[in-house]
C-alpha cells in the first residue's frame, strides 16, 4: 500500500480527517508488519495470536491515550498522577530521570527527547521487573511514547490540524483583548504580579523566592516537567516571568493574607520557602542579618509564611500544606530579653522550632547536601579542607564552616553519611582541598582567577557557585559545585518522597464535559 | 471535553495503538532465533510485562530501537500534513 498517496487525497481544509486517515493506514501497516515478522520468525499460530492481542484491551488504549502531552517533559498529567501504579512509576522514575537531566544540564549537554524516552523506558521497565502484576506499565510506556512523538512534531503540524478552531480562538481572544480595556488591564496585572490568580491556576506549587534564589529556575522547570504549575512570590520583580507567569509581588510582606489568597493557595499542593542570607546560600551565619537590604528572606519571615498559609487553609476547611523550608537549621532566632540579670532561656535554632512545632514543615539543609559532595571529593585524596573567601568575611565564614563540618561529621558517626571532613591546620601546609566561596558568585570567580594556579599545586581545588547561570563564567577546567542545582534537587527529592508516600495528592477536580 | 480535546484524544489513541504494534514488531524483529523458543514459554503467561522484561534483557538498546520507530512515525506524520 502506498501511504503517501493519502496526502493527495481529500481537501486540504480538512487536515484532521487527513491525519486520521493517515493514522488508519499506519495502523494497518503496523498490523501487517507485525504479522509478517511473526510469520518469518516461525512462531506458532496460537502463540502469535496471543502475542498480537496482548495489551490491546480497550482500557489499555484508553489509558495510553490519556497522555495527551504537549511535551514529554511538561506532561505527566493528572490521569497518571491519580493512578497508584502510575504515581509510583512517576515518583520513582522521575527522581532517576531528573537526576540524569540535571547531570546533563551540569554538563551543558542538552537533553533531547531521545534521551528522555530511553531513560524513562529503561527505568520503567526496570521498575516493572520487580513483580509481574503491574498492568499499567504498558499503557504508561505507550502513552509516553505517544507523548514523545508529539514533541517531535513541528508545532505547525498541530496548527494545521486544528487550524479552524485555533484561528477562531486566536481571533476571539485577540478581539476581546483589543476591545476591552479591562482585559488589557488584567494582562498588565499579571505582568506586574498583581493579578488575582485564585482558582485560575490549577494544582500548583508555591515558591517563595524573595529577590532571587539560584534554585528557583531549575525548580520551576522540574515541576513543569511533572505538569504542575508554579506560583512564585517575589519582593519586587520576577525575572523568571517568561518561565512561569503566575507570580505575586510581595513587597517584603510575605504573610499578607490577600497576597497569599490571590496566589491561589487554595489549589496549592505544596509550598517551598527559600531562605537565604543575602548572597549566602550556604555557610550563612548562626545569627541572621535581618536588615532587609541584605536579606532575601529571613527565618522569621519563613515561619510567618508557614503560619499564614496554614491559617488560610484552615479557614478554607482545607488540609494543611506540606512546606519545604530551605534554610540552615542551625541558625538561631534572635531574641533579646528585657529583665534584670541573666535570662534563664537559650536561643532556639530554627531546626529545633520546626521539629517541635511544625510537623508539616520539611527542612532542606543545603549546607549538609553541599558538604556531602565536598566530603566525597576530599576523601578521594584524603585531603583536609580550607575555605578561600573574601578577606572581611573569613572569620564569619570560618565559624559557619566549623558548625556545618561538625554537623556533617556527627551524621557520619551516626551512620547517615560517609567520609568525615577535617578542616585544615597549619601542619597540613598546602596539601589541602581549597574551596573557593566568596561573598557572591562574582567574588568567587575573581578569587578563582587569582588563586587557582597557586592553590591547586599540592592538593586539590574546587569552586562553589550559587547560580547555575554563572557556571560558564568560571575559567575553563575549574571543578565546581553548583549550590542552585543541589538545592533544587534536594527540594524536589523531598517533594517526590512525600508524593510517593501519598502524603501529597492532587485535589480531585470534576472534569468538564 | 471540547471538540478539540476530543479530537486530540482520538489521535493520541490511534498513535498509541500504532506505537504498541511497532513495539511488538521491534521485539520480534530483534530477538535471536534461539530466543524465540524462550519467548514462547514466556508468552504462556499472557502477560505483556513479562514479555517486555524478557525483551529488555535479550535485546541490547531496545529502548533506542523503539525510539527510532517513534521518530520515524513522527517524520511520516509531519510529511503527510
């Protein structure tokens, strides 16, 4: 059968019918090819019949067709999320797949649909191999295959197929936007972070960013991979608007009820709070600088956000959200007590407060995640570590370094981590792992330029960069750890764990008919 | 579902059926003769997961081969419109 003849059949206006006819032919050809190879392989007729009919039940096709994804990455849709097996597959394979993606991002190697599909396929099959009773594996795989195919089609194909309806829609939207100033106003409000998003976003993850955070972009990307929208909260402007247009401007008022309600907290399924001390994402001091010009978001503000979101959800009669708080749990809440004599209280750490009062808050300790990597690198040559940083901050950073090293080593002793870390002493001379972490990424890069050739001679040398964007600015050949990527991965893994346990669920929404 | 969603759904269902057939064909095409007898044993369970696992173990880079089929189908669709 000559399939190409079909492109000449019918009127060009009805592209949809043309595509359906084309797929009919492809289905017949595929059926015929399968029968041909079964016959060539001399497979007995009864076995061949069973093989041909495997997984052709209408419900399998129906399940597979639910993967109407606009792109594989953006598309694990609610049908998959809502199935227990699908959820397990996604939460298990996503972690692995995402790890692969991140590795590729770090390696500056773009991830193509081929690689995504191969990774997903291998992981899903590997997972399915654990037991045989997993009837949903094949529709998931076939559906993902169809989704990958979707991503391979140029957008113009779908534009042509749905031409008439698209044109009608575009025209209607366009005319309405032109005619009604209120519509234009709404768009402007969206751009400026003032739009009321309540009930308009759908299942979403809320991320409190502040002025900036190196993990924000990757986190948005990762949640979009799962088909979830993200509502971000920023102090003043949202430089990631093109990635995620749903955002609220906070003007440093993170607990404002109106802001949170309009940020669609009703449909949220989780919240992520990114605390950072100015440019310090790791090694922040025990006592935070609460002056707003230096602080993106303090622990005090983060606690306020947790309480505010919880209060609003309670008022709405909704279950409390799970919050993922990215901070240094060893940081202390600054309290002064006015009384005569010494006060009989100790300052509590944020970690202790969360442990005691907030079971729905999950701490992500980026310092420990980063130092796990550093410990691994140091252990390869059995080197003690030293920190190179801005001259005026050496003392402050040393104290933070001492605390996080102690915390890491405590975990090693408890059997939770491997490889203890030793801070270099004068006896170690130049035989050290020199870690460069300046006050900000620009300082780090300048310090790397100034010291790399001297400090790497006898020991080893590594730069710590906060923002994934800045990695390319490092001199060629310098090894680095990217805190933004580690932070995003840490949050995402915590989220995936809760999801796999069924503690985070999508709200049930009635599909409109 | 609106008409467009319904149409998309129908197309995805049809594409899925073609992909399933292509996956099955790729598996048979790439199995060695000595594996066929073993496949017949696996087939007695009438379980597609077992077949997939079997094929995954026997055929190197099965996923890449299936991806190539998907890519080919996408090219054909693009050319047909």
